[in-house]
C-alpha cells in the first residue's frame, strides 16, 4: 500500500543549507527513501539502493529533463540531458579520445604543472595559503584549458563559466543570480574558444571534431562536447582537491599515513569524495508514476539524488570504527551508486588510473601541505565554486564525530 511521502518545507538549496549540506542531506536521507521538497515541487531520493536502481533505469528516470532544466540556459545541452541511444553514441566519442596513449601524455603534462605549482607554493613556506585560490583553482585553470587545447586568450572566463553551469543544477535562487553576473562576455568567450579553428590540433577538444569528421556525431555536437568538457571538468576538480586538502588539515594523521604510503592515493581520492562530495545533487525526471518502498513519486517529479547522502550508508561502506564523518584512507573505498551505469557516471574516470595515482602520491611524500594550507583549507568550497567560511559547528562536528 502506498505511503504518504514526507514533505520538507525547508529551503535545502539556499546558502545556509549549502553551508550545512552534510547535516541537511543526512537528515533528508534518514527521513525516508523519498522526500518531497515542497518549495521546489520535486521529490528527493537519497538512499543508495534507490538511487542505484534509478540510475540504471533511464526509461523511468530520464536525463532528458531534470529539475530546473531550462533548454536556453548556459549549460551545454548534450550528454547530461541525453538518454541512450543518443547518450551512448555521443559518449563513445569522449571514451575513444581518452586512449591509454593520450592519458599518458596528459599525465606527464599534469605532473610538470603540478611540480611547478608546488615549487611556487613552497616558496611561501610559513605563510598562510588559500588552498582554493593558490592551489586547486590555480592548477585546474592551467591544466584544463591546456588539456582541451584552448587558446591562451580569455582563460579568466573559465571559472565564471564553470560557476554558471554549476548553478543551473539548482533552483534560480540567490546563488544562481550571483553566478549569472556578467554572463554575456563569458558566453562570448565560450562560444569563440570552442570553435574548431581556435583549438590546438593536439588537444582533447580537437578529438571531438575528428569524431564529427568520422560521422560519429555532428559538428555542432562536437562543439557542444568541448563546452561540456570545459564546464564538467572545472569546478568538480577544483572542489574535490580542495576538499581533500581540507580533510587532511582536519585529520592530519591520515595525511601522515598517505605520505608514508603513497600507494594509498587512489583511496584518498575516493575517500575524500565520500567524505564531502563536490556534486551534491543531480537530477532525473520520472517518465511515469513510480513507487519506491511504498512511497509514490508522480510522473514528471524530479528525482534529485544527493551524492553526499550516499556516503554514510552502513551497508555500502565498510565499518568505520570512528564513524562516517572521519576520513579513513585504509577503509575500502565506497561503491558509488553510479558505478554500474554509464549514464550518471563521470566521463573522465580514465584520467585517474591507479599507476598514475601512485606517482602523484610520491609527490605527497615530498610536500607537507598541512601547515601551509591550513588557513585556506579551513574555507569550504560550495557548489557555486566560491569559497565559504564554514560555520564553527560544522567544522567541529567533523572533528568530533
Ligand atoms: C573529481 C572531479 C570530478 C568529479 C567528482 C566528477 C563527477 C561527475 C559526476 C557525478 C557525473 C555524473 C553527473 C550526472 O549524470 O548527473 C559526471 C559527469 C561527467 N563528467 Fe565528471 N567529474 C569530475 C571531473 C571531470 C573531468 C576532469 C572531466 C573532463 C575532462 C569530466 C567530464 C564529465 C562529463 C563529460 C560528464 C557527462 C557524462 C555523461 O553524461 O555521460 N568530469 N562527473
């Protein structure tokens, strides 16, 4: 028999909720398998089992639309708004471009840039460092446009663009409006720099046009793919690295462990995603009425899932004697709900094969970021990509639990 879906009247997408995302999301997940968010008229599904099944059932939980989907928004209308077979056809072009040879070449370029950045950071030894501005954003703003083969001009627009696209994943609230400032010049740059004639022939971006030459996708789709790579790769990476630095500042014994065992770097990456995900929510649209554990979601009801709420499900995470809110590199990695479905899975997973992680882990042995990054990493990154000072309660709860 269908049960009444619990209703949440709070604003779970405003600045305050974003600052306290862990507590908000944990509460929503524990309430019920499905919770209606009345302000947005969507249903939130936050538990591993239901999210996992939903991601594999695109006929019911479709990507073709999402909560707050606006086809005329700044977000490139490709992949994230596609279901198979189009999704499969388009995604294959990215997958074919990321060959082992290409990945090895990229890894060498990343390493050279990381070494140069670390040399600069070490020169500031003893001074406070803004971990987002001086490490993670600085790194991504250099390597990402290089990876795609974008021209040198206008690269300062990269962050605002990522910030805007990220904001379209939520409601049009104050965070959205803040992100959309100066939208004209930013979009003008995106439009120009992703044109074929402006791309480096050796870059990943050009591979999309080569796919179009081979008839796998259209030339318009190729340009959209370059744009989607540009937006999908920016803030996710900036925030994931910032979160990891922040976690190491809060749990220095885990950083010491990583430095003594660089082969744990892959675990550190996965564990930092579990500990605090940069991708808090994503959405699908229900193509028919669905019943989840007796709770009804109407046709057309949004199904945002929260990546964060997946993190402390006891059945999916190995026992953590010190609790789910502590970082634990030795615990086996989380099995993310999206792992088995290509749709809903990051297209850039190949950028992190284990052998590369080990090499990068050796760099962690050489650099002790704890003291230098402490000040900057105390600021959390939020989905708009800007750094926010965390309220004392959240920080201390992370340490205490
Ligand atoms: C740590 C960094 C990253 C994280 C945590 C991350 C996470 C994700 C997630 C959760 C999705 C699925 C979204 C959904 O279906 O609603 C996704 C999709 C995607 N990501 Fe990433 N991502 C990261 C880095 C990157 C990078 C570096 C690139 C490109 C070079 C990239 C390109 C993409 C693309 C193209 C998609 C769409 C895939 C599809 O729909 O098939 N991501 N990412």
